[in-house]
């Protein structure tokens, strides 16, 4: 495969894709929490938000009013913290008005995704997390193909516990197999609801669908992430998600998932 001589991804050690078979399972939330959790482990992280219809990453980091600047090697990502340990690039930054809809046909979307992959000047990163569009759509395939020359570490599949969601993610597993993308594991999101008053965890949906699917497909099950209403509320109110996240009930679950990813990268490099 042909790589440009000095590619913008040259300084990126690991590329992780966050995928699901459908919308609404919390891919952007998991991508965000994963980034924060990796940052907690002392890693430098970038998030590439290629979800053209619902670019929600900028809002999660209260960065939606930032403009993207150009430099010699392309677009400069937006840093979200003082010590520049998390940087973002999103289609959201390129829309004239935040409420603009992206009404483009396939070829234009695919061209933009290719440009997104090639033209963001990330600098040195330990991890680049790619938040993908839902499903196995055209854009989705473009993303995987545009990243293939850079040998991504693999994909994390997000499901919710219900059988319907699990069925959609099963299709995503087939997609990964067909496109030769390694599946690092499955995360079951919204796995129970943690009561803000008594901290008891209730299963709103069923439970265990993600684990069952992982077993069935022979891929690792990385863990369950509960719904934490306090964390959701902090997002809704535009409070500092970066500060709130370590205090949430989702944090231990994500720290555990992150550790497995880090352990995996160590094994592969040794």
C-alpha cells in the first residue's frame, strides 16, 4: 500500500476505531470516555470524529465554538485542555452554523473522510480514536479503507445489552472480518443504571448480550459500562466532563477496558 512520504499519521502510535452496527448505542460517549481514560494513564490522545450526521464529540468537550486553522501540513486539531493531552478534529468544526445539516451525496462524503484521515496535523500521539458513523454504511467503509494503509490497531465494538442491538453488532463483526479489521473486543454500554441516590445498579435493559456475543464470535469481551445519570447531566449542562469523568461510576469500568487495551498493545510490541 502506498503511504505518503511524510504522512500526518506518522507520529501516531496506535489507531483505534470505535464501531457499532447501529446508532444510539453511545459510540461517541465511549470514544470520549476512552480518550479520557487513556489520558488518565498518561497517554496523549486524539479523537477523529468522522460521524458526518451527528458530530457530537466537540460538544462533549465544550469545544464546539472553536475554529479549525490551517497549517502547512493541513488542519490543526483543536486542543481541549491546558496540557494539550487531548486533541480533536470533527466535521462539526467545519460547518458554518452548528445546526447545518450535512446533506451530501456519497462521493462527497467519502472524499471528505479521506481528506480527514490524511490532512489533520496530529503531531505525536499515543492513540488516535476514530468515532465512526453508525452501521456498515458507505462512509463507514471509506473510513476503514482510508485508514488501512496506516495499520490500525483494531476496532472496539459498542453494543447495548438488548438482543436487537446485539444482532446489529453481529453484522458489524462480519464487516470487520470481511475488511480484515482486527476486533480488539466488545463493550456493552448502558449496562444497568446507577441510581444517583443509593448507587444501586438496576438493569433497565436485559443484561449480558455483549458478553454472549463476544463468546459466540470468539472475540474478547472488554466489559460493561453502566449508565451514570450524573455524568450524562454534566454533559447536558455543559459542565467539565474531563473533571467529572473520574468521579463517575463509568470510570472504573473504562479504566478496566483501557488497561486491557494497553496490555494488548504491550504484548504486540514485545
